[in-house]
C-alpha cells in the first residue's frame, strides 16, 4: 500500500508540478482573459445583474434549471473543504504569500470558467431521458469533431472516477472527522446519516439537487461570511498589516515564525495555485456540466453567471478565511488544514467560532457531495448511456459511507492525480475552441451595446 501511495504521490507532483498543469492553467486563463479583452473583470456588475434576472428561470428557454440554480449547483460542488481546509493548507505549506497567488489564479480563472460555460451551452444536447446535458465531453466531441472523440471519452472517464475522490469520499471523511473531534460521534454514524440524507436528494436528479443547492448554498455562505467579517471588524486595525504580509510574502517568501516552518516563493506560488484551483475548479471542466442544464438561449449570459462562481468562491470566501487566519495569528500555530481555521475562528469569536467552522464544513461538504454526484453520473451516462445512472447513484451513496470510516491518504492523492488528468483534455479544448468563445462574446456585446462601456468586449 505504501508503494502505491509513493507512486501516486510522485505522479501527482509531476502533474501538478512547475512544468505541466499549473503553468498550463495559468497560460489558458491569461490567454482567454486577453482574448476577451478583460471582459470578465469589467462585466462583474452586469454578471450579478444577469444572475438576479435569471433567479427564477423561464420555461420559454431551453434547459432544466434556472441560471441561478445552475450557479448554485456549481457552487455547491466547489464551495467545500477547499474554502476551509484548503486555504489553511495553502498557508501552512506556502505561507501567507500563497493567498496572493490564489487571487492571481482566480482572477484569470474567471475567464476560464466563463469560456467553459459558453461552450457547454453552445454544444449541449438532450439525452434519452429528455434532459439537457453538456460539458467538456460534449463540446470536445461536437466542437472539435469525431477525431477528438478519444479526448472527450478520456475526460468523461477521468471525471467519473475523480468524482469519488474530490466530491465524495474526501468530503464525507472530512465531515466524519470533524464531528468525531467536536462532538465525539462515531464516524460510522456520521457516514450513515450523510449517505441517507444524500440519497433523498440525489435520487431526484439535477432538479432536486438544484433546488436544495439554491437554498443551502446562500444560507451557509451568509453565515460563514458574517462570522468572518465579524472577526475582521473586531480586529480591523490588523487588516492592513495582514494584507501587506500577503503581498510581501508572495515575492519574498515567508521566514520561519512561531510554529510555521517558513516557505519559499515557489512554494507560495505552487500551493496558492493548487489550492485555488482545488477550491474554484476553474479549468477542471466540472462546473460547465451544471451550467449546460441552465434555462437559457444565450451562452454568453450563462457564461457571465458562471464566472461569478470563481469570484464568489475564491475572491470572497477563501479571502475571508485567509484574513481571519492571518489576523488571529493562527497561521503560526503549526496546525494544518481545518484545525488551523477552527483555531482562527475560535480565537476570533471568543471560543464560539469553532462551531461556525464545524457547521460550515459539514454543510459545505454535504453540498459538494450533491453537486459532484451530478457531475459523475453525467460523465458515466456519456460513456455508458442513461441506464447506468441508477447504478452509479447506488455506488455513490455506498462510497459516502466508506469514505467516512476509512483512512483516505491514498484517496486524496489519487483524487489529485485524476483531477489533473481530467483538466488536461479540457484545457486543450478551451484553447482550440477559444475562437468560438471570442466570436460569440463579440456578437453578444455588439448586439447589446447599451450594456457595454466600450461597445466592444
């Protein structure tokens, strides 16, 4: 078993190292941002306006769920342990400077997420059950042609398996461990409850997942944001120094301090990029699977809604977590992952903040399980047809329980490997299909010039 773990760790370090996926994700994000003339940055207010207008959807438009529900479904899969444990892990290994590089990958990742959704809606189909389906496997096959079917199938296969890691067992294990540590509840009890609750939602398909996500995601995000802002406001005099520490550490590295062992500039970049991508999933190809089901007749409008996922997930939620950790000094505690965040919130809210972290981790992880169940079954049905869906759901529910009660070091590493492997074909497709994204965006804003400050993108 240790031999397998060592091999997977080596493979993960190659895929996520300085010569492959991380620079490729950055290059694709920068290229798309330039090609879109920074539209994702300039149109954030319009994107929120579009999201508000699409909160109820319209049966006149093609799709199964409202644009708002599509974003909440995508956020349910991305807002999870990455926002709590992932940020702390980035700081533990990369120092405060890792947060700066997390911001960098996020602001360029907005263009990536936008392009993914534009292509997902443009090339979506209806399956044998009449549901609207899409995502990288469809825009690779339908956009690039039959010669690229192998790459579409590769994405679907890797994502179908990766879902059990990043979106299932890792999440249930985090919840079970947190509840055991905080409330002394056996992991098998937590695993059973999670599996039962998830089954009630998953069995209803994307519409029920979207309904639950559209209620849980705003609720849990609001509680977390309020708690984090309260800590920041109570320590507002420390905020400028915390911000300055993030900026300075990004370019100078972080010296050893307290229980922190220190980190180089490269470690800050590597962990900031890696945990940022793990958190918002821009470029992985997961979110466009949800956005393909949105009730919309215009890919660009859904693309703008989609890019808000990266903005909300990383630039808001992850940033708040980071500021709380740095302001309270928890980053020097020597703790790693969720315990570091729990310490920060606990010390910032007079001992009660740890409950916010526990509650947030439970809800965040639960909704991630729901969102990724949809991603996984869509990839499975692409490969094997709609008859596989019920069997995939059964295996998914069993895996929730298994993840809660077993040690997951190998699963974590295996998930990292498969996440990288599913991202590669998606990033290649984004580069090859980028002219379609640029063209559709120009057409939209030329037609709706009253919404454009420059009458161009």
